[in-house]
């Protein structure tokens, strides 16, 4: 097959027109496209009066066009299928253990189970069926389950989100991730959309199907099983402890605990696991009418393109960055607490993205120098400080503080609940940045924009150090994913989990 780019369709043209467009671009009447596969679809809205859908396509034709290919910027289609690495030779003594069943732990488990290592997965939260009930009880009654919530449980924090699969990494393993998600029930459009998303409603069933596949392959998953200790001997992992009592022998532990497992970070720090402070961000969720975003991005509210998104940034005069993150078109703002006495917000969308509102995080860079301490976990304490403020400002009942932008921007230093949930440098940066962001996206800085505090969990505040073998300073301990500081989102976390699984599988042979 060949690969061709820049195949363009008008909004009123059907995808079935793609073969004709390819033939026309080749410029030979006798050449017939016999088969094709969409690799990438994006939207070109630079000219709002002539919006185009732009495709990259793999295709076959009825004759050899290799002599024309270079002239037409057509290449041979690469093989995107995932190919596993060879086994190692060392016999594995005990099965690998994975702590955490979010995207990173899930895909590490999937790979290890596929190649015969029968991994044991420990997840502190509940299975998705019970987890949904736990979260809904929290939202409706304000009763927080610290072990099973928006952050903890099967599928990880991404399960209660928009399910975005965009990533800035380039890695051949991405196609494996997308294909497995599709096989498990996601719409196949995630294989080619420029900004793919699953939606929290579909994602909940997807993680169940991946769980079933891991179990069918020989893996075991234990829910309500929190990693509480690690036994180290001769600078190597020997066993792990669950829920403060049960010990399980293993020489290989994948730490895929996510960015909110603060008690685990503290345990690891106490055990002498090397870690360091990492910058992150703090801010709010900002909401607008989705219709306004559609109008600003596409020039009209009704296009048939679905809910529009955006990505904005501004560099303040002092060098601090302000940017939007995790934009949820047609979504809702949720409270995503995981600790008693703390409020943290996030965004969530269903697959249809049909809410009247759009929201995103509006974040400000937090530097390690802002922490006020050299302790590796000072960033954790920084997050907790402002989450506790948000809890109090919201009424100490897990209601998140809200404010209109007009109220926020005109308030005195202590006269606004949302401002009180942020450090002074973040307030000043937002006040400086908003007019510029409003110039980039018309209406973004409108007075009736809704702010909800506080957003602190965009990334982990620590990085657990690992070497070229992806191990920490203790052999057999593999820090992985977002929580360890090596990923940022569902796709990159899943890819990191695959990398760790490969490291183990190339070292050992299964029993």
C-alpha cells in the first residue's frame, strides 16, 4: 500500500469521495483505487468560509505507481502493527506485580499477560461497576471514599474525564494502544481522528473489556488492594505488602499508582526510593457556552463538525506561563477529590459531547522554587494546601468554589472565594494573561465566564528517578506513568506501561 497526505473534502462531501480525490491527485485516468484506509483526519478552519476536512490515507491501486510516488509525495505505507520484542533467558521466579490499574498499569498488564507472565495487578480502588456508585454517592451526598473515587479505581483518573487520547509523544506503540481500545469497544474513529477521544460513558465499558482480556490471558486483578510497603533486600525488591498485612513475594514491581497516590509517595520516600521535585501547574476550571466556542472557532455555531475545542497559552512578562489544558468540549466540571478535607476539580465529557457548556483547565506554571522547601514531597504539600483552602471556601462540604470572571478580576485580595484558593502569583498571572487569551479566542475573557477552584492535578509534583533500564535505585522497582513523572495523559501513560512490560519480558522468560 501507499500513503498520501493532503486529501481534502468540503464539509458537504462524503468520505466515499476519497478514492476519486486520490485518483485525481495522481493524475492518471486509468488508475483505480482498489482499497483505502484513513490514517488521519483533521480540520482546517483557517478560512472559516471554506472549512476543509484533511486526510492522510493508505491506499492500493490497480497498477504500480512507484515511479510517480516521489514526484507526488506519495510514500510506501509503513507497517503500524505492534511487534513484541524477544523473550529474555533468565527464568522468572515469581510473577510480576503491578500497583495501579489506570492506563499505565492496564497496558503493562495486558502485554505481560499476552506473553505468558501472568501478572498480578493491585488496585486500591474498586472495579468500575462499584466505583461509579462510589463516585455518584460522593457527588450527590458529599460522602467521600478515599480509596474509590474519581482518582482511584479501575481505569484510573482518566475514566472520569473526556477520555482524550491526544499526545505529544511519537512512538510506534501508540497504534497498539488505540487498536486495543477500539477492540474493547471504543469507536474506531479514534484510530484516525487528529484529536481522538472516547468519552467517559464508553470508557467505563472499555476498561471492563480490557480487564476481561487480561484475566483470560492469565492475569489476576485484585481490587480494594492498596500497596502499603515494599520489602527490599540487597538493593532489590523482594516482596510487596497489601493493605498493611498481606505480603506477596515478587522481584518485579511496576509502580503505576497515578499522580494522586500521595500516601504511596510518602511510603516510597521513607523506603529510600530516589525521587525529586517536579514542576506542575495550578489554576481553575473555566466554563463558557459551547455555542460561543463553536462560533469563535468555525465562524458559525452549526457546522456538523461536533463541539469545537481550543488550546491557548500566554507567556507573562515575568516568564511564567498561563495555558489551557484538558479542554472538554460539551462537557461538565466535576469535583475530583481523593483526600478528606480537600477539593480538586476536573473536566468530564460523554462521547457525544452534547452539553451546553465547554470547559478547560486554566493553569499557571508552578516552579519548584515556589514550594518553599527542598523536600522531594514539597510539591505534594503545596497541592494539599490549596485543596484544603478550596474545601473551606466551598463551605467544607465538597462543593467547589465558583466565581464569574468579572467578580474574580475586580475583587480585592481577599474578596473572592476562587482567588482565595490560589497563590498570589497565579492570580496575578491569570489577570495579566486573560486579555491576551481573549484576543486569541473571541469571548474567552467574557465577564460571565465561570471559574471553579481549584485545579491542582494536571501532572505529578514528583518524579521517581529511573535509569536506562527503567528501574529505580532498587532493582526490580519500575516507576511508570503519570504518577512517576513519565507521562501526561491516557495514551502516553499506556505507552509507558508497555515499555516497562517489554523491559521485564526481555529480561526473563515466562515459567
